[in-house]
C-alpha cells in the first residue's frame, strides 16, 4: 500500500526500529526490495535519486511510474521517495507524479539558502500531503561517488533548521559517507545523541551501506529511524552475477542479480528491525 514517509516513520518510532530506504534504479532492484519487505511484513521506503537519471540509470518519468504502481499493489506499507533532489523543479516533478515523500538536498548551500529552498518544498509537498526530508551538514562523498569535504551536523543548527522549515525528517552527518568505505567508518555517537535530544523529528542516516551490525543497532538506539542503503545491495547483485557458471542469457543474469540483492536487503532489514 502506498503511504507517506511520515506514516512509516510513525511505525518506526513506535517500535523503536529503523525503516530501510533503498534506491531502486531498475526493475530488478525494485522487486528485490519489495519482495524482501513483504517476506518480513515490514514497511519500506523505495527511492529514486536525482543522480540516477544524471548517470543514465533511470529516468524519473519512467521508473517513478513503475515504483508508484508496484508500491500501491504491495501488501506492506511502501513510501515512494525522491532522494537527494538538488533542483527545486526536479523535486516538484516528483511531487506532481505522486511521490509520497521527497528529500530536498541543499546541504552544500549556505544555511539561509538551504533553509529558504527547503521551506518552499515543504509548502509544495503540503499540497499533496507528501512528506519532506532535508539535510544539514554534508557527507564525505556525494551520491554517485563524487568527493566532497565532510561537514558534520551541528546540533544547534539542526534544531534551528527543523524549527524554521517544518520538515518531517532530518538527515544528519555524523561520520557516514556514500559509496564504498575505504576504511571502517568512525561514527560520532555523541553528536548524534545530542542532535536527537534537541530535534523533535525522526533522524535519517545516509550512507548506510558498510556500517557494522553493532553500529546500526547503536544509532537506532540514538534516534535513527530511516537508514538509506544502496551501494552494498548493488555490490551484492554484481557478486551474484559473478558467481554464475553460465552468463549467456541476460534474463538469467538479471535473475541472479535480483536474488542476490533480495538476500542482502533482507539481511539489512533484519538488522534495522531488530530481528537479528
């Protein structure tokens, strides 16, 4: 069933767990995520990132329609989320399509500009009852692997940002990064705890792939209610294909990738929901 981010975050908060949020730039990844969620009877967030279109992976107008269709047919609550929208017009396209949640990412802009743009998106989203996530502070690398300087989220700025924008969820930077980790991430748990104490909306962890099971559990205990996860899911799909004895037919390759991604996503969901 199609629901908003606010809806699934209410479930996560009530059960003190984190909902998994997975980029789904193709049909194989989309069905892998939905099957894993339905097997476990868990709510889930499926995401289209603006950079996926820029990389030639998926067009919003095409993949978005499929995401909305399959989410509506699912037996579990599914939020269809636009991730890391950096252009206001692009985010509006997602809202106009029927996405039930959007993330405006103005984290690399000056505070006032990020705040103003985020407030515009909050007003637009209210017209369709969609939820809004936004970010303050930046991760060590951007979606798509482009390097940038990591700027941790300041608790005071986070509190002010949430109050001034009216967002439904806050993505904060406390030591994770997008992409493959070259070394074990060192998370700033004290910073996260302080943000959680000062902010009254659910917190989101981006760069969730590659974090240890122990650290997942710890950040969930400190208020993380949504964990974005994609890189290691995609890596698992590639490994599944590499293990094939015969790669003659594309449909077999696609099936092997989907099965491997389903297993990887399922493990992540089990951690996020406290099942293991």
